[in-house]
């Protein structure tokens, strides 16, 4: 008799626990945020060959529209050159374009800094030189992205590299 009462109590407790779980799941399913499938989502891929350029890449990525996903990649100059050639990245920030193939419809902006601040998006960004040598970098991007690079406030050197 006591066994039957204990079994009934356990079954009743288990019933209430399962009922509570189902109510929680049901409530969570009704509070799902609305996804806007009709809005196009763009993805831009930015590659850097030096970790010290991450700040510059993140400043550029903030200038894309809010409905844009930015994916960052790191790699060697050769890997980035191959990705540019295959068009699997949209923007590259590299130390040198010497290993790059013919860049075609890509523009190259040349900027240099030896630990001096450069202005990006209205604030000073200091590049950390690995030595006392002048630290320079090139931003490689396709022509339609010119507005994004300019909107980021990147001040190029007085000239563009000849491509």
C-alpha cells in the first residue's frame, strides 16, 4: 500500500515537471523575434596579413551598412593574393603588394606610419611598428567600395600606387 502511494506521488511529481517544461517551451516559441527575410543581407570579407592591422580592418567594417555582415580573415600575402584573384575577399590590408598578381579592377591605397597616429573614422589609430622602420600598409579594394573606405576616414598618402 505504501509502495502504491509512493509510486503515485512520484508519477504526479513527474507529471507536473513535464507539464512545466512544456509550458516553458511553448512560451519560448511564441516569443521568437521576427526575422526579416525580405531584406537583402550583404557579406563583405576583409583579409589582413598582419595582426596589427586588425584595428584598421574593424574601423572599415563599421562603415558598412547595418544590414551587412563582415567576416575577417588572416593569412600570408600569398594566400591573400590567391583570395583576391579568386574574388573570395572584398578588401585586403597588406604590408606589401609585391607578391600580388595583376589586380585588375582593384584599387590600392597606400598609407604609411612609423608609430605616428593616423586618422581613421575621426579618431587617431596608432600602428605599432615591429621595429624602428617605417610601417606602411596598402588597402586593396574594389572600386564600388571606395565610398566605404573614404567614409571610414582613412587618410591616404599623397599618391596611389600604380597598379
